[in-house]
């Protein structure tokens, strides 16, 4: 019976196989973000009329918080919630801004529950480009409704994300809910 080698070899050994998850649907997003780096921040909206709000997918904007649909959604109803002030990280928010953002996240969850009846949500923020933030200079949270069985083989096998509703339809469904109180 051969003895197992317990000491390292003198030559470099190959690293174990690196597993890869191919996500080609992200390329359009990454290229678009790179192409628009010098363009005005998408969350710094100023005052918008109804047509511009719809075009920019803005569902709600008050003194402290803006809520908009993600133009590259992972699921129907994928929202982005950002402070109005252009800051990169939560510790830079005032207490009032932080409270307003937290209240809007809670209100948005309630509104998405009413509109879509999801089984759960993903809520997260990517802080800094190294963490995956496409817009690193203006922090924002992603709120994504999730349903049991909403993942399938299409993104991996066919490079296609399946969404059952157009963005215009999502906007029309959610806009009235964001005009009312919680």
C-alpha cells in the first residue's frame, strides 16, 4: 500500500477547479453603468413633472427619499430606495434622513405585498464599487419581491431573465399605491 504524501511538493500544485456562475444578462447593465458614469446621478432627480417621473420610473419622491423601479429588474416590482441627498454610505445620513429611508422601506414592503402578494423579499445595499454598487456615489437599497419557485433554469441555460410584466405595467400598478399613505 502506498504511503500518502504529507509534505508539500516542491513544485506548484494546480488550484482546485474554480466554479463559475455565468450571468451574461448583467453585461448590458455593467456596460450601461460604465457608459453613463459622467451623466447626472440617476437618484438626484430634482423636481420632475408627471411625464418625467414616469419616464424615469420614479414612484415617490419626498423631502428625504426617492423610490423608483429598477430599469434592470431581477423580478417584477424590483424597487430602488435612496436618500434624496447625494451620499455614498449610511453613516453619512442625518438621523432624520435615516429614519425617513427606513420608514419608506417599510412602506414599500407593505405596498409590494398589497400589489404582488410575494412570499418574501430580498433587501440589500451594495456600498462601494468593490461591493457591486453600479452607482457607488449615491447609496440606495434594492427591494426585490420573491415568490416560491421564482428561480428557474432560464438565466443560466439561456441567458434570459423571465419577467411576466413590462416596466410600464409595473409602474401603472404601483404608482397609485405610492400616492396614498401606508
